[in-house]
């Protein structure tokens, strides 16, 4: 069963169970899936549509609420959308994989590193998280290089 078929079946069940919140949310998802030029979407394209809907929903929440409210509030629609995503790889797993498999000195820029990471993890990790992790690791890598230079010069800067 494809992801699109699962969503359609979930919509039918929500209608049968008279679950108005899920019915309305699933209708939005199905409507967005039907806007594509292809009648049947493979799981990869369906996930792209769902991720786009998640992004829009998060932007809407950000526009509507203050920062304190955002941390405590999550829309039911967003929660439903996230149930269709594959299990996300943890940040620690991504960091460990990068440390074991990426030599920063072999790459001219971060986008090439990011491409390799995204190819490895696919849709189980978000590009935004990978970018954030890479930024942290690049900064740490640069600090280590500076520390080594300072140790050679017997200088320790804070």
C-alpha cells in the first residue's frame, strides 16, 4: 500500500468514525495530493507534498503566535501531517555519521557535504536540521584547528 493510499484509507475511516478534525485535515492533504499532475504519486512525491504542508503550517503558526505560545502549542493538523513522515533520524546519529564519514578538508563548501549527507539519510532527516548540525560541526572543527595553531605557538587565546 502506498502512502497516498494509506492517506485515502485514513480519510475514509475518519469519515466513518465521524472524526471531524481528522476528516478536515485529511481532506486538505488529499486535496493537495490531487493538485499534482499525476493521478497516483509514489511515496517520495507524497512525502514531498506532506513536507511542504508541514512547512506551511509551521510558518502559519509562527506568524500567528508569540514565541512563548509557539513552544507550548502544536496544531492537530501539524501532528497529523507528521504521522505520515518516516521515523526521523536523531541529531546525534547524524553527527556521529558525519564524524565517521566526512573529512571536511576534502570539500570546498558546505553544500557539497550537505548533498552527501542528504543522499545517505534521504527523507529520514530534514535539510534544516542537517544544516544546523553542519554549522555546529564546522565551527567546532575551526576551533580545533585554531587551538592546534595556538598550541604550536604556545599561545592560548580565550
